[in-house]
């Protein structure tokens, strides 16, 4: 499943002529394209789908939605466990889906 997830803009920069933002999704930080919202500013909240900021969102709505997604396990499903991903990238963790015993 691919969700449109709310996040808070931490930083904005231009990369190769494209305006990009660093966005925090409740602890998971990703790079996001701002082509659809070129005037989005640091500290604002946005709805992001497949790496594109699509719409501004007020802070309260963003927090409620992130909390709901987290309670339903949807953030884990969308982003995975960042610690597990880092361990796998280093070759120190279990393979995806591997059960630890």
C-alpha cells in the first residue's frame, strides 16, 4: 500500500534546478520534491505521496494523522523499521522477513 503521509519540513534546498525538502514523518526523515508546492517553507506541514509534496496541512491535522497511522501500524508498513534497514545495509541485521530466534 502506498499512503499519502503528513510530514514536517525540516529544510529546503535546490538540487539540480529542483526545489527539494527534507521532511520528518514522525521520526522517519526523507527527501521530498517540492515541484507542486514550490513555496513550502521550513516548519510547515505537507501531505506527501510517492516523494512529492502535494498539499499543505495544519499541524494538528498532521499530528492526528501520524498518530493514527502509527497506532494502526501503517507507518511501519510504509517506511519499515529504520534501525532494521540500517542494520541490513551494514550487513549486520537479519534479511527482510527473517525471524530472529
